[in-house]
C-alpha cells in the first residue's frame, strides 16, 4: 500500500463502515506460503486477480533479507517490457512500505549474445537493497541467466517463446539453494505450460501446484478489495453481481480459459485405447456376480449364505495365489441399481508396478451383501495397507462401515468431485504411459477406461453410459475405471502399514459365526459357471 493511499484509507474505511483488511488476500497468501516451502512452484491462474502484485511482496522480502535469513537475488522474466515495468513498480511500492533502505529504481543494460554469437544489450529494471541483493526484471531470457543465482520468477509463462528452454536454464538455480516460480494463465491444452501443470500433478515433476480461479479470488475478497481501492480514488464501482457479470461478459467464450483456468480445446479421450490394451494381462480374472432381481427380498440368512458361497467358490482359490510379501490396496466404486459396484484390489510389486490380482463386479447386490463380499476380500489381502472408496450418495454407508472395521486412517472415504478428479487423475493417467499398472484383459474393463474423457481440462467420466457387453439390459458408467483410479489413489497415499484387529464383542462374534455357518438350503435357484468365472451361484450375466 503506497504511503499516500495509506493516508486516505481511514476516511475511506469510515465511509464504508469497515476495518482495514489483510494486505494480502487468502489466495495470494497461499501462493506465498507455497513458494516458501517449495523449490519449484507452478501457479495456474485467472487473469487480473493480483497474483503478480502479491508475488512482488515475496520478491521484496526475499531480496531485502540478509544472506543469513535466506536472502537472495530475484530475477523476474515477463514476455515484454510493460510487464517488467509493472512488476518493478509493484516491488518499489512494497519496498517503500517494508524497507526504507533501498535505492531508487533504475534501468541498466544486461549484456547478452545473439543467436550468431554477437553482443547485444537487453534493457532491464533493477532495485538494489541494503542487503546487497537486487530485484532484476528482464523482458526476455538472456543466455547469461545461466551465470546468475537466486529466486527466478517466470510470469505469463504460457506466452514465452521458449518456456522449456527457459526452465532448463533456470533449473541450475536449484543446485545452490535458489527457487523457481512459474506463473501463467493458460493458452491452450497443447501449450508447454499446460504440460508442465499436468506433469507436476501427475508426479512426473516434483513441483508444487497452486490453482487460482476467478471464482476463488471473488470468494476470497477480490471484489471487496477492488471496491475499496476504487473508493479511495473516488471512482464508482458497480454492485458485486453486476461487476462479476461484466467481467465474464467481457471474456465471453474465452472465460473458461481466461477466468476458470481451463485450457482451451480440453476435450477428448484421456487414455488411448492402444495404451490401455498394452497394460492388459490375460491371467487377471474379472469375477461378476448378479443375483436375481428379487434377491433383496430373500430372507437374510439365505442372502448371507448366497454371498458366502459365492465368495468361497470364486474368491477363496485366488487368495492362495497372492504373494504374502507384497503390500495390497483396493479401490471401490459404488452402485446399487443402475450402476455396478466394482472392487479393485492392487498388489504393489517389487518393481513398483500396481497389478490387479483380480477384479470383482457386483450388479444389483443389496447393501449388506456388498459389505459381506468387501469384507471377505479385504480381510484376506496380505499386508493390507489402505483402500479408497466412493463415498458419494449411498456409497457413504459402505465406506463408513469399512472405515470402522479397518481404521479411518486406512480407508479414504472419497466424495468424487471435479476437484478430486483434477488433483488425482493426471497421476493415474500417467501410470498407463509409464507402464506402472497391469489390468485384466476384458472388453468391459477396456471400454470403462476408454470412457474417461478430458472435459474442460479435467479427466472424468461423462454422463453418457455405454452398453454392458455381458448384459444388454445394463448400461456401464466407467465403473471399473473409477474403482481402479481409487485403488491407485490409495496406493500412492501417505499411509503406514500396521497390524489391525477389529474390536469384537460377544454379540458381534456370535453374529459373525452365524453369518458364515453352513445351513440347509434345498432351494435351487441357479448354478454358478465355474469354467467361465462369470455370474453367481444364483444367476449371472
């Protein structure tokens, strides 16, 4: 805040009936907190939300600090001189507020060589601090950047001519304790900046990612800050709803990219069919159980017996083949009537491949029998570490009872949302590219994974449903792909393996014994096809 504005602010606040707000808004402070903890930070942002202004404060605090307090030079690189001038002006404002011991802003010539080896001078702006460090803002990357050291800031990186080359040169800063911040709005899904964001989220690059949308900024007080500054200058401002509507109308069809941080042309299949097929293995079974339509109306003891028999006949032999030395995880996507419930175990192999030992699909299975089958599987997974379950809607019940049984620290109850997909699907997709997964060779599994689409820049399952190849009366909704993604999420989450024995009361022990005790059942409602591994003892599909 400039001194002259600071003098007028009390009068403005009295007129507005408010108090002096925090200097940095929450999203600006969050970005600074991230740069303080990370050597490389990538920030995808909306236009004109004051990110560069907030980072100028970070630059001044960094360059103004002594070496013993982690002070260092700050180099700012925008794609034109106007950006450089604006950034240095913002730094000068912060410097006057923070540190009186600072020289005036000056211009100087930064020596560089052109493509033919000749000398050329690049105009730059510089602020020198009493600490001995300086802020230097350049209009383009000079080759002599390789000889510099400190905190490197790339602004509007998507619009630089050679972002990969700039980052390659800048990475030398990290060797001696420097750090890098890459800020930009998006300029298309194919832009190197969008690739950098996706690689960072996927874990290919060990960089922190901060996302700031226009709506995030509005929620954190951007409009109120704009109105406050306008009032200090005697400039009228429209009511909030009108102001926001005007901003969105100004960007029109480009609002998704410019304001909502969604790269343009962001639709299409997320994982190529050939890539999915390359990760398929013939020896991984898909076990499917679809009891009769009126199964929920059967007596409880009969339903329990049916679930027990199906598990014993189909799943028990598979557990004998599991490697007891490997860690195991699982994911579950819930369905009851229209959608399937899919349980997807994962074994973490010695070469860090995440292999499904088998996959279970349940069609129209009542809640209690879904719980029965799930517990049967998880109880027998060697070195079970963690699971992630769809806790959206009715799935919340099954996720909760699983957490109660195996520990809330080991069962992730996931509310599937766009934000969850945005944060976690890039790493899942990357696992297919990096040959980090093995899945069943099955047409429905293939189609489920091919159903994943990149919509508005986010990998997710669209609303449209695909025909189930095993049951022409049923539609699939990417069910096994979501279960697989949840299993992968569980396998890369920060969990600790430990022994676990659920608390058992006398009543629950008796109930458990009764559930699994054999009983007379003369009713023959169907046979299980052992040879194909499909269907259930009381009907399949």
